[in-house]
């Protein structure tokens, strides 16, 4: 569960160091049981991450999280490892939490220098966060029913991560990826491919490029979280990644 705690700490640190204005004044993070409750207005960053990784959840933890989200007129939500959910399920159920449909796989694997992509695919780093976010939004569009929320989430991710990469095929931009490094751990994020370029090795090229960058930055292992059975999961498995857990989200049925 260490990647969950590290990811929660990453987002909390980003929010602490972010400039506050009228549009971000409600954003924030509070610690809870090894993780953080995260909130960024108008995005999918609206749940507690890593909570319950150092000990079982208690009623006072839920009090804190529920107060945090109620102050933002949002229902309390947690993303939990299935073992933590099994352990704390009775407590959560008694407090009015119900499971959501999303099921996420967490995969971990070694960081290696990687292999070069095929001749048709090139991967480059970019500092143009706006253009990267626009491309990623188009690549992820068929996975979302709320494109505005998706776009805002990706824009925040683009502002927060350490490295952005773009894959192109025969000179046309085809997909995106992002990378965060934390000591010897790398997080692979933002991996998406435009529909017309799927099934042609772009996901694998994005993965190889980010692993090479992570290797150069001193990381020895990497983690990726994705929808169960997604192309990202299949590509990661081909690089020696193994599924280390499943994550489910629960939401309180009242604010």
C-alpha cells in the first residue's frame, strides 16, 4: 500500500504549494490514517487517498473526512484497497457509505532503461502543459461522461506532475503520458492514446519512455493505477509489472 500513501502525499504537497485565488480557495488536503483527503474543485480529485494504510479506520477519522467534504458541499468519498475495505467495511456501511462501480488495478514493476519504440513511433518530453492537457483530454474523452470535469482534472495533473511526454506516430501526435518520481518510486500517470492510434504500440512506447526517464532520475520501481483490464494494464504487464492490488471507491450517501 506504500504507493497509495506516496501518491496522497504528492497531491497534498502540491496543494500546499499551489497559489490560492478565488477559483482555488476551497482546494485542500487533510491527513487521515496514513493518507489524505484531497479536494480540487471541479475535478475528479475529490476523495481520500491512502487512508487506512497505516491502521484501521475509526469513527473519528470519518468525522474529520466528512466535515472536510461537507464544508465544500460534497459527499465524503474514499478510495480504498480491497483488503482495507474488507477490514473496515462494517464501519463504513454503518456510516452510510456505499460502493461505487469503479474498480481500479494497481500494478508495480521494475524501472529499466527501456527499449526504443518502433520506427513509426517517437516519444518526446514537453513543457507545453496546455497543449499536453488538450491532447490528453481528447484521448481520454471516450472514458468520461463529463468532459468539463475531465478537462479540469487533466489540467491540474499537467500542472502537478514532474514530466510530460507526447507520443507521435508518423509525425502526428497520438498519445500522452506523465511521470512523478519520489525517491526510488516512480508514478506513471496520464497514459492515453487517441482512438485512431490504439492497438499500434503507442501505449508501450509511452511506458518505455517514462521508465527510461524514471531510471535516469534514480527510480528503481514504478507504480501505475488504471482501470481493470485497460490497455495500460496490458502494456504494463508486458514490461514485467504485476498487479499488487485492487482499489474501490466508496461514497457516503449524504452530505
